[in-house]
C-alpha cells in the first residue's frame, strides 16, 4: 500500500543579511542602555529594601580586670549582659547600614577615667567591630583601657528579610502617608479629569470664540515645575496671603493646597488626552441619534461618553500617577500632611536611612505599577473609532451652549493665568504684602541658597543634552523595534523595557541610582555626581512617552518602503536618512521639545543626584523655599517658565522651516 500522505512542509527561516544584523546590534545596544539605566538600578533598590541590619550581641564577649590587673572572672556575653540590665529592646537593636552601638553603655558603672581594663573579642573570625575608628575582627582578645573602651562600637550585621517592611508598617505616622497619598491622588484625579473633560468638550463640541487662546493657556502649566503652584497658593492663601479669609479658617498648608496645586499642574495632561479622544468622533453616530429623536443629554451618555471612555481612562491614569508620585508640590505646601514621595526625601536626606527610603520607594512603586497595568489592560480593549467611511464631527453654532462653554473656559483660564501671574508678581515685589513696590532684587540668585545663576545654566545644559541625546536614543530604539524583521521575543522584551519607565516614579528612580551608581564596585561609578547621570536619569524617566510618540509616527509608514529599499539593495541607513527621518520629522521635533521642557521642570528624578557643580534650577527652587527665600524661589520658577515658553516658540519657528524643506514631498504642485 502506497502512503499518499504529504509530509509537512519544512519551515524556512529567512536568511539574515548585513542590515538585519546591524539593526539587531542597535536594538541590543539600546536595550543594554535601558537595562543598565533602569532594570539594574531598580534591582539594587529592591535589594536594599530587603536588606536587614541589626546588632547581634550574642557574637561578642568581654572580660573586666580586677584591682590586681588579672582577669579571673569568666567572659561575659554581651547579650546576657543586656538581658540582665534591660537596656536595649529587640527593636532598639534594629539598625541601618551606617548604625553604630557603643558597648560602654551596657556597663552602668563605667567611667572612662577608671583604671579598669577590658578584654574584648568577637566569637568568630567573620565578625568585625570598631575601636576608635580602627576596624578589627576575629576571635582574639584585644585589651583596652577605659578611655579606649568607650570608643569601641559595634557595626550592624546584614541579612535579608521583611523586617524593614515590618518596621515601616509598625509606625502609624508612616503608614498614614499611604492613606494620604491615595486620598489626594483619587480626589485630584476626579476633580482634574472632570474639569479637563468639560474644557476639552468646549474646545471640540462648541463654536465658542478664542479656542486657540484657551488651548494655549490650558497648556501653560506644563512649562513650570510642580513646586510653582504651591508657591503661588502660599502667596494667595498662606499666613500672609491676600485671600486668606476665603478659606474660612482652614489652612492652605495641607490637603487643600496639595489638591488645588495638583489640579493645576496635571490639568493640561488630562485635557490633551481627552481632546484627542473627543476628536475621534464619527458624525454619523450623532446624526443617527438625532434621527431617533434622542435628547442631547441621552446622546451625550450613549454616544459621547462611550466614544471618549478610553481617553478618560488614560487621563485618569496619567493624573493619578503624576499626583501620587509628585514630590515638589507636597514638599512646598504640604505642611505636616505626609505623603509617600516626601517620606522618601525625609528618610534619605533628613535621616540618612537609605533602607527605609528604599522601603517607601517600593510601596510607592506598587500603586504606580497597578495604575499602569490597569491602563494597559483597558487600552488593549480599545477599538478603532474612525473608519474609512467615517465623517468628522463638526459642531453647529448654539448661542446658549457656546456662551456657557465660553464662560467656563474663561474661568479655568483665569485660574491658570492667576497662579502663574501671582508667582511673577511675587518675584517682582520687594516684600509681600508690606512693600508692594517692584524690584529685581529677588533675581540676585548669587546671594541665595540654591546654586545661584550657575544652577540655571546647568538646567539649560541638561535640557539641551537631554533633548539631543534622548531624541537620538528614543527614535533609534523605536525604529529598530518597529522595523526589524522577526526576532519577536527580543522585540517584546525591548518593548517591555521601553514601557517600564512610565510606571516608575522619579523619586524611586533617583534613589535607585544612588544604590546602583554610587557603588564603588560599579564600573559606571565615574558618572555619579556628574552631568552625565542627570542626563541618563532624565532621558530614562521620560523615555516611555517619547518612545510611544516615535512608534506611532513609524507605524504610519508603509512597509513597502523597506521592501523597495531591499529590492534595490540599498542599505537601511540610507532609507532612514532619506525617507524615515523626513517623514517622521514632526514626531522627532515633538520628542525633542518634550524632553527639553521636562528636563527644565523635573525635580523628583534629580533631587538625589545633583552635586555642587551640577545644581539645577528646579532643585534651586526647592532649596530656596526650604531656606525661607520664597520670593527668589518664585523668581527662579518663573525663569524656568519663560525659558520653556521661549523654547516652545523657537521650536515652532524652527519646526515650520524644517518641515517646509523636509516635507516638500507632501505638497502637490
């Protein structure tokens, strides 16, 4: 009997050419950058959070001499001695890596003037201790006089476990920060998304006048550090504020101030996302609703909201993440109202407790990651809202609704302009509110605590380097992950690395950099304290949004370009130079200005990393506010604002000229 079954066809893998290997090499290099700049520091931070340090008194013995100088008495174990006198509890013996424990405290009758001598030793060779800053170890007896014995200290022993987390959650003041942060984030998200939705709705669905002006004003908060609204609110509603009486006895220092400031600096982010969602509306749906005699209110809930729901989810995710991870605003106006991001700063800068700072960072990372995961899950369910047959929605004039939306947009714009205007006025007034005469004295940064004018110059350098270097890294990374052939596993891993920065708060990333790059054994230790680490931190922190922008632009290019280039045996870099970059130029320019502006305004990602020589303007605002120089802090904040505004204007002019030359192919003769 003849077997008529056809054997399965063999899978033929395409042969990789030179361009394929070069593209994979590019992907490997940029993936390596993300691995070193993101994954390894986060691992170092997580490792630090689970590092336990405590004093194990069972590992040491001491002998005390008698009057004749002999040591006939048996050795005393320090743990047994401590149990007898009850000096240190188990909690007292929990420490951090820099902890020290004086042994002399265990001897109630100790006197450094005594003629008594002491013999001291560890019970194994691995255990060490300090005698007058000299490191000793081993189980050999060391004889010390009383004056030297008082300078004998123990170093903590290291281990792994959950003790740091147990210690954190046993402190009510610290755990209250979790509740405070979640509460502020939720309330701010609800208020901001609601306000931003109606503002975006007014821009997209009405015929009100001055839409361009309103849109421009709504984006102004992006240009200022998050600390600036806190300073403005202090001048308006603080102890010497002009409008203090409007709070009816409440204080602006706390949740009220944090929520108002959060709404200010997150509003443009939500408005832009929701505006994009509302722009993707099919007019046929509204015509169908009208023909079915549905009321405007029912049309709103059955057509408008379902069509914009994914935009609303994304806006809520972005606002929630921005608020819960923000450090500058609650630091300036939070008062005694603790939040997680500020707790990290207090633990690291105030108490030098890096382990507890790492614990708080892990806790802060959890809600940020959860919000990110929920947003990604929701986005996967999104379907295309516009098809080839769709008709772009054009609003019709309605005098009543247009006036209402105009009034609403005016009120929101007044709020935004007022916050920025108050900061500018505060920067120019000699002594608020007693001497309202104008002066430039607050711009004399050299006499202020914050780094002087050099901090502003450093910020300009950081912003330019971040814009240039970051744009190159991001665009090339997006190109190889989008255009490379095959290699699905590698592309998926790269995409995961590229998306991770969006879920990592700036404070967490900055602290992770301390643990990783400040390690003397790290070959990259040389960049610590330099401008390089600030650039790396900033590019990494804002990588995801830039990556998504580049990928979106590259997806618009037909794959036939690569096919034609390959058939003509042209190297891929010629295609990139002559086609890909010109076509993607709008996205490239947008990435560069996005990185520039964020590099000028960021505080949380760099507050742990700057040195005396690399002090930044945004951090100078924080330092001057800490020192009580609030008016100079406002002046520096406004300087950042005008720099970013000027950069945006210059970007628009340059973009127009570049696009005229690089996009001639778009225009028909």
